[in-house]
C-alpha cells in the first residue's frame, strides 16, 4: 500500500504565496517522476509542474516564473512553492508520483486526494 498525502492548501489573497507538500509513504522501492496537477470547476485536470528523479523540471506556461517544484528524496516528498498567486490559480491541487513498490517492482502512478487552493481577488 502506497499513499500520497497533500498538505498546505488554503485561502490566500491575490499576489500572495502558498506552499504545498505531498509525502509518499508505504513499501516504496523508488520514486521516479513526481508532479502537481490541478483541477478547477468545469475544467479538466491539468499538469502544473513535474520533477524527475534527477531533479529536472517542467512547468505549465501559466505558472512559469511563479511556481517552483522541488523534492526531498530522503523524505519521499514533493513540494510546490506558489508565489504571485492569481485568482485563476484557484483549484484542487493533486500530487502525483510514479512509484516502484518493493513487491511489484513496476512503475505505477499514484495520486493524492487533493488539497484546495483558493485565491481571492
């Protein structure tokens, strides 16, 4: 059993900052890519940021220069620092991780349950 638990969501004013964390736990052999996705009402879930096991990053154009993704491999944790937040950033944010468990030895995607980020104008 592998679980991803997000934390850090909440209400923030436009222009403010918020940091999200997601910790993976369970019988983990290794974690490859990790990422953050978000879904706003009436919209499809979209990739916000992604980070590989080696630290390479990709960002959605809408968040480049404002968001920073990072990870702590020793803690099996991925972070998303969000600065200069805009009302359009309001969404449920989900963390994702491609994990190889000690039992399966296969890379499988896991998802957190999401944390709500609300940016007021």
